[in-house]
C-alpha cells in the first residue's frame, strides 16, 4: 500500500495511429489481458487512487476497466494536444500532494519499480522524479535525457539530433510530480512548434533550471518497454510470456519447448504438470497436478483435473 499523498493519472486518450489497425492499442489483448488493465491493476494493487485520461474509443476503455471491481475516475481529453495538455485536463481532480503519471501502454512495468520511484521522490522532496533507462538504439522512438551546463531536459526522439552514445538514457514516460510544483509550472509549458503539442517532459527542464530537484531513476529497459506498433506488441508479449513461463517453472511446471507455448495471464498450472510444444493455454484455464498436455493442444476456459493426460491436437473451449 502506498502513501496516501500520491494519486495516479494514466494517459489513455491517444488514437494509436502507429498501430494502423483502426482500434486503440489499449484494448488489444496481451497474454489475454487488454493492455490498459496492466497499469490499472498495478495501481489497484498499490492502493493508489487513479484518474484515466480517455479520448479515442473511450467507451470501450471504460467498459473494459469497468468489468473489474476497481473504479478509477475518468477525464476526457477532447483534443489530443499532447501529454502536458492531458495532465492539465485532470487538474480539477488533483487531491494528493503528488501526482504519479504514466502511459497506458506499459505492460511490463513492475510494482517494485513504481514503489521505488515514489519513495525516492518523497525522500528527496523533489519537484519531479522520473524513470530512465540505458539504451542507445535510436529506432525505439524514446525521448532522451540531455544534460547541458547543469540543466536536465528531455529531447523527444523526433527532435533529437545528437548521438545516443553521448546521451544514452531514454525517458520511460513515468513521472511523479509534486502537485504544488505542477500548479505553478504546468501552464508554463509552451506548445511545440513542430507537433503543436504540449510535452509534460518540459517540466523536467523547468524544475532543473529553477534549482528544483528533478530526480531520474534508472531501471532495466526490458521492464519499461512500451507498445506503439504491432512489432512492439509482439516483442512485449514475448517478454511477458517468458515472465509467465519462468514463474510457472519455478513452481514445478515443465515446458518441453517454452518458446512455442501460448500462455495467458489468467491461466493457472499445478506442480508436476508437463506442457508440450505448441500448446495454447487461454482464458481461465486451470491445469491440475501431474497433468500432461501434449503438443498442439488448445485449451480455453477449461479445468483439467489432477493426473489427466490431454492427447495431441485436442481442442477444448468453454464459455
């Protein structure tokens, strides 16, 4: 449970134009769970009150989140004018001393990282604290932390012209910001002349240039991987699946060929079971103890009782 002086804002209003599917990436399943639910349920676990900024396909996002017991509040961003504008739209709901801001497309971020960021921010009494990671690949499309003459700033990927080796830290898009600092400086953000958007990242330079503590927290890049394209979705799902497979292996489950298995987040497997190659375990499937699920089987919302052998190419699905 986190300090009650923190509340969160999830940015979920964008049109997901780089997905090119015509639908919001945030309603797209990743290991069986819509992407928007990863940050929502993480914040619920941490007991942090949450506001979700919605816009594109807002009804579907509200419907998906509403299927859970957790009830955040919603703010509609009618025009997508950037992250700074999205945060400004929530100002009338700010009630805590600090605002935790994060994107809705970060399925790999852990509660440990969020907890560490909050604690570091509170301990330093910072104006703004934010997550960065070492990565010199310019194709990933992340803004970069640039330090010049004692001042820090984030340069968005589309505006970055220096070499990544000189500025190897990328911005993750997760911040915690002192509310009083926000009230004083958020409206000072200027519209970018190229994109016509207001960037919340400009707050880092505003804090740094005014000698207000701006604290970066460096974490491994794989934990903050965001999803903007279908290629990034595939990679994120692969990483999440490996995380799930590793979890079940540490609990006594054998995977004959783990790279070929499809595994949803809501699946449970008891110790002693063996999962064959190219098996798909979907939905609320439960595998009992000492079961063998042979290759190419597909199970969705199925309960497999202890000591059961599922033959190859079995397809079972329940509503």
